[in-house]
C-alpha cells in the first residue's frame, strides 16, 4: 500500500480489524502464516516485518536486502520466512516469531539476469 501500512480486514463484514504501522516505504507483499497467528510483509524500505495478527504489534524486523522486497511467504510450519527482492536475491530466515532464539537471515540464491 502507498500509505506504508498493512491492514487486516474482516472478510465477512468488510471492516478493518488491524492497521499495522512500521514500514517506511510502499508495502508490496503480505501473507498470513498457515495458522493465522502471524502476518509477514515486504516493502520498498528493504525490510520484511513479522506481525502478531491478533494484536497488530511488530514481532520482528528482518533486514538484509539491498533492494525493495517484492515477495514474502511463510514456510507451512511457520518456522521460516522467504523473501524475494529487487536486488535479485531470495533470502530465508528462521523466524523469532516462532522460535525463542535469534537467528540470522541467509541468501538462498542470487540471480544475475533479468
């Protein structure tokens, strides 16, 4: 979204349930974890953010891309987050949102072509 927010809507009523503030650029990608407890978002601010879907609070800020984040997806068990960026990299992280330890992100692959 152009206002740098993520919004969660009630699909039945169309009412806004949560407004997630934190990104400083356009939000390009949003996804729910399979259990619905977390939301992942990727932005032109080069970050991936993990949110608590119930409270709207930011749980984790993942940095490392040198370009805008265009795609974010959780692994089916919620333990990892994968992001794709305009810097031609795909990165994965073990999510602190699920685990109590601090784990760093790693490059999964880098493309040199379009």
